């Protein structure tokens, strides 16, 4: 009986290891609404009046990120993001291993009523 139990557990462990090896791509599609800001100033400029500061900091080398909720997400499409500084946006893409977003699209968010 012990032998059967040990063999069953060994098969189970092997199956779990095999499944995790061939699991689906860890990146997941994500859609977030927020503001394009620079990494240095962050959420402090997550509004229309922060546009000039974001542009200035970006020009000085601070990368653009998405401020959504309590998080800042690095963005792969810096040129596209630059065109959307100063208004709320919807970003769609895939989350990479470091928590950044490989951007598929950035569009102006619809106005809230």
C-alpha cells in the first residue's frame, strides 16, 4: 500500500512539473485607464495640469510610464505615449515579466459623464 501511495505521489509531482513547464505564456492581455506621466515625478502629474512637467522631465531623460490606480507601469511605446501626455488614456497591451506593458494601443479615454 505504501508503495502505491509513493508511486502515485511521484506521478503527481512529475505531472505538475511537466504542466508548469509547458504552461501558457506568462504575459497577459491588460487594459488600463490612467495618465501618461514621467517616471521621476510619477502620479503627482497624473492630470491635465501636469503636462508641462511631464514633457520637461521626459525631455531630460525620465521615461514615460502609465499611472493607473496606485501603480506606475513602464511602457514599451515611448513615442506613442508622448503623443498622449496631458489627457487620460486607455492602454492595451501585454504585461511583461518586469511588470511593464508591451503596448498594443494607447487611445484617449472617453470623457466621463
